[in-house]
């Protein structure tokens, strides 16, 4: 029945974790608004003159949410849903403020690079930055790609960059997303764990007051070594210590385009 289908879709949408749900839903809504020209897409893109000289400060948000409707847009939605959900319910489980801070940090870097590189949309680089963080957390997990290829998750962002370069002759958005994701991962986890220094990123207290931790966890723990050492799933079911996911929680990854 149509009503049952509508209820199933509504239940599915409500089951998506908070920030992923708003990001995913906003991306659908703004892209369709631009597609049917309810507002001209020009008002959604990020560009130097309107943002810097005319103080149209909403543009980083709309440039994140708007993308021309296409098959590539659908692929972006798939990766957004898959990997943002995995991070929000895995590494950042019970720590919504920390996840929001990661998104804001990545969005800030994406805005800066987009302005200087004349990239009008930010969906590509933001999705890749989130995917990159998940892949580094679960770097030994085996993931599937097109044509039945399999490899460790740590190579997935680079495979996507190379694929875009070969197919479309470009890949600057993917490369920028990789660099943004690496910047966050290095400052938050790699530098404190491998070099013995303090975490160079700290979630502002105001975000904790808006989105308090749900399990009494505060700030960033140590880098998720247990997830990295879990190999290819193994017998490690459930969650690792400190809210970090173990690879088995995600099985063998997802095949692109399915």
C-alpha cells in the first residue's frame, strides 16, 4: 500500500542519526529546489564576490547542501549516508558535539579552499573528507568497489580520486577532500598518538552545552588503535572501547553504486 511505503520511508529517515539526517535531507531538498529553479542555483553556490564582498554568509551552508541533480549527485548521497552514519554511530557514538565540531572544522577548510580554487559546490570534498576519516579509523577493513575489486579501506579515497581522474579527467574536489580529512585525522588522532603531543583540536564547550555527551564521554579519546588493528573483521563484534567502532561492525564494506 502507498501509505505503508510512505511510513517505511519516514521511519527509515527518522532512523538516520541526527547530523547525517539533516545533512542528507538538506542535500536532497536544496538540490531539488535548484533543479526546479524555485530559487536560482546562483544563490546557493560559494564564490568570492558574493561571500566576501557582499557578506552573503549563508553560502557555505547552501554550497554544502546544493549540488546539480545527476548520477554523481546520487553517488554522493550514497556515500554521505553510508559513511557519515558509520562515523556518527561508531567513532562519535554518544558524542554529538564532537561530530558536529568535525563537520564544522571540515566545512571551514572546505570553504577556504573552495574560494581560492573557484569550486562552487562543496558536497564532493565534504563527503570525501568524512569518508577519509572513516577509512583511516578502519584502515584494514576490506571494502568492495566497482567491477568486484577489493582492497583495504585506507586505499578507498585514493581509488575514488584515481577513478574520477581517469573517467572525467579531473579530481581536484576528491583531492581537496582527502587533504581536509587528513588534516582533521592528523590533528585529532595521529599527532597525539604517534608523536606524543596534545590533541590540537578541541570541541568548544558551547557545543557540549547544546549537544551534551550521552554516555559521560568528554573530549577526544586516544586514536582508535583497536579499530586499526582489527584487520578484516575477525571476531570483534560490537563496539570497541571509548566509543570507537571495530571493523566487524561494518562487515566487508559497501559496493559502490548498490
